[in-house]
């Protein structure tokens, strides 16, 4: 996946404080994932490491994809509004 000019994929993305609802969902998902990782025979420390790495990867993807997607949606909406 190509990165934006001036953005280094290995650089940590800025993280906005999560919304309370997002925290609740994240805790629920982490609990479910931790249970599944435990079923695979991972130790609690290993499961926590996998969860932390997974979160980092998801955050990087979101910070790269969501702005591009939002820009495309906004441009489409502007084009639609200017045609009307």
C-alpha cells in the first residue's frame, strides 16, 4: 500500500483520546481476543503482546486510510452538490 508523501510508515501516528464508547468496545474486543489467544496456548504476557501489536497495526491503517477515504467522500459530495 503506497504511503502519502512526507509520511513515514514506521513513524508512530498521533493518537487522539478515544471516546468513552470506543473504550468500552475496545475493552470488550480485547477481552474476547485475549480469551481466544489463551485458547491457542499463549501465556497472558504473550496474549497482551499480540493485542498491543494488533492495536498498533490497526491504528496505523486507520490513520492512513480514513483520511484518504474521507477526502474521496467529501470530493464526491462536493461534485454532486455542484451538479445540482
